[in-house]
C-alpha cells in the first residue's frame, strides 16, 4: 500500500509539472496574443508580462523537484533528517518567491494603469496559493525540526 501511495504522489507531481508546462507553452502565449489584440493600448506589455510569468515557473519547478526529493527520502527511510528540513525550507522559499514576484508585477501594472480586473483576480489567486504553500511548508519544517530535537533527546537518553 505504501508503494502505491508513493507512485501516486510521484505521478501527481509529474502531472502538475506537465500541466503547467503545457499551459506555459501552449495556452499562455495564445492568451497574451488575444489580450494584445483586444486591448491594443496594452499591447506593449505582451512580451514583458509573458516572460515574467514564464520566469516564475522556475521556482515552481524547483519546488516540484524538492518535493520529488522528499518522496525519495521517505522511500529510503530518511524522512526525519536535516535533508528533509532543507527540502521543506526550499519549498517555502519558492512559494514566497512566486508570491513576491506576482505582487511586484501587480504593482508595476498598477503604476502603468494596466490592471484589468481579471488580471488582478488571477494574480491575487496566485499570490494567495503561493503564500499558503509557503506557510504550510514552513509549518511542516518547524514540526520536523521539533521532531528531530525530540529524536535527538531520546537517542541521548537511550
């Protein structure tokens, strides 16, 4: 049963990565083109915003790799180790990086008076989701650090 769960989790990580790659390669450029055609006054923002949004997938994929490494550590019975703490810390930083980058992009677009309500809503959702992921990764990191401290105390008393 544990092996099936590991396979499902790894498949889910690969599926998420594939969906985001497909959206960035196929859907996002076509949406940028449609938006530039529908709002010609903002057409000059097409490529900078597109590049910015695609660049934010770098920390996303780094976080997916860290999650994959966490699953590998669990497979090798090393879940309660400093390596796991570092992976969770990296995932937390990636979430904060993504949230901060979309926040900055939203401020830049606000200064350029290019904030469409749909863009504001999408950016708000991305900022919220990335912040939640960063929060929970940090929470898990703190819990894991505390568990490692208890484990070290138990190892010393035995």
